[in-house]
DNA sequence: GGCGTTATGTTATACTATAACAGTCTTGAG
DNA sequence: CTCAAGACTGTTATAGTATAACATAACGCC
C-alpha cells in the first residue's frame, strides 16, 4: 500500500467548486426520494433544505429563519424547526450536535451512520462513512454489552484548505 | 473467539453499586490533582463537581444550579457555568454535546480522548477509551487530509441493565 | 363540497449559555 | 502587617436555541 503521493480521497468540497451543482443535486435527490416515499416535500421544506445547503458549513436554525424572512416568507422559530424535523426524519439533513446546527446529507436515501469532519476555521464539514470506524465502535460497545441505537461522531480540526492557508503566513490567531 | 459466557468488561456502574464511593474517589482525585497543579479547587467548584457526580447520568447546568440554591448557596447561571468551565479545563468533567449536560471524568489526570456510551433509558453513561476507535478515526481523517483537534463521540442506546429490564415485560413505550 | 388529515401561522415560553460590571477573597511583595 | 494585583464570586441583563399550545389553512379522499 503506497498512499504517500496518491491524491487523497475527496471529502471536502474544494473552495473553488461549483456549489450550485451541490444544491441542485441535493434538491433533485430530495424530490425523488420524497416522491418515492409518498411524503410531501412542500415549498417550505424545500426552501429550508436549500438554505441548509447554502454552504457546506452547518447552518443554524435562526440563520435559516432570518433568511426566510428576508426573502419575504412569514416565519417563526417553529416554522423552521418543523421543517428541519421533517428533513431529519427523511435523512436529508444531519444535526451537528457540537454546533447546534444542521448540514445537508451527502448520501441520502438509505440509513447510514457515518461521522463528520468539521473545520474550525472555515466551517466546512465532510460526511464520512468509514467501515473501520463503525466496526471499531460496534466491537467496543459490544464488549461492554451496550446496544447502540444512534451515534454522534464529530471531529473538529482543520480541513486541507485551511491547513494550507495557515502556512501562507496568516497568523493563526 | 467465544465471548458468550465470559463476563463483559466493566463500563457501566451497576444499579446496585455503592455510589458514595464513586463520589468520594472523584473528589479525592480532584483534590490531589488540583493541588499538584497549583490551581484552586474552591468550595464552590468542589460542590459543583460533587453535583455533577450525583449520578452517572449527565447533569444539566440548571439542575445543578437548582440544587445549589436549595442547599442555601447564592447562585445564578454564571456561578455554575464558571465552575463547570474550570472543571472542564482541568479535565475533571466532560460535556455531553448531545445532551447539553455534564458528566464526571472517570480517568482524570492526563489527556485522553475516549468516547461515551449513553443509555437512553436510565441515562447512565460510560466513558470508554478504546484504541481501535481512536486509530480508526485518525486513519480515516488522515486519508482525507484532515487535522483532528477535538473529538465528540457519543453513542446512544441501551445499557446492559436496561436491556434486561425491557425483557422483563415492561412495554418499551 | 364535506371532512379528516397534514401542514403552517402565531403567540408565548422553556431551556441553555454568556456579557458586563461590581464586590469579595487570596496571595505575595514590600 | 499592609496593601495592591489578581483570582474568584455575586448580580443583573441579555443572547441563543428549542418547544408547547392553539388557531388557521391547505390537501386529498370520497
Ligand atoms: Zn458544494
Ligand atoms: Zn476549512
Ligand atoms: Zn457510581
Ligand atoms: Zn440504562
């Protein structure tokens, strides 16, 4: 195994990527998925999903609310939280506990239990599903007789882009 | 491998254990540690630590506040949060992000990055430090060029005691 | 169109956490 | 011992996150 020079796996969307494609793909997948399941991706839910996908950094509920209002929609906290609740239930978004914020799911459609890499600098978040992590956790839990139902795995640190920048002389603060 | 009959590792304090010993041990360790580091485990901080250790279930800041007040101490939210901040900095407690609550550290004294098993039924929480999990996560992050600074790993599910109970006929909900 | 169900609007409130400043206690230098 | 600097705590106010409860509106089936 010679991983040294080979390009790393892609996990973080580059700073230059065409994000409109991300959003469009997420909305298309959500539309298809909800249709297949016979649940309603209403206009409000679609707009909230779109705002969650506004960036790859987790979005707070009140930031979403604020934007909805600026765009002319009547909205209060329950408006947003109910939409988020629906999107969570459908597996279209995830909640980042350590940030009290929400991020779009990159592989909706089937159950999956991955983990998140969250850049402390730019906020960019990558969703990773690594079987080694899952099995290590399952083994570890099984050894003490614990039955796992839900997992929250969030690693904070620095994404490739922000590590590079810190070399360029920007005082890390 | 025949794990069936062999007793599992101990991670969860049994429902019957003498919890006063847990508290006493935690306070003693904290006293010793703070003395060695030259930081002050004041009366308030000690009392807050004791209240965090009131149970193996994570304790909310406002529950601690409430108890402090009932016991006659003048206290407001900052009183508690400042003490919790100190205890976190000294590694005497951990914050459970998915519960916005705090739990005593079972192995204070040196840096460690383990994970938590949290019973959805009784709340009991076990702190586990499994090298396989750590290395799986580190490998996984390294492959995508992510530099990990902090990790939040919280597994929700059912502890051995509560799995047993659910078999005893108690309707699961 | 009537009607049950689902979704959204609206108001109020609970829960979690921190800012800002004042007063008190501890500690060590002189 | 005294006092000044720093650390700790008290106090008030407010920010940020989330939900309860009830009213109204939209949908979808008959
Ligand atoms: Zn993108
Ligand atoms: Zn970054
Ligand atoms: Zn105990
Ligand atoms: Zn339990």
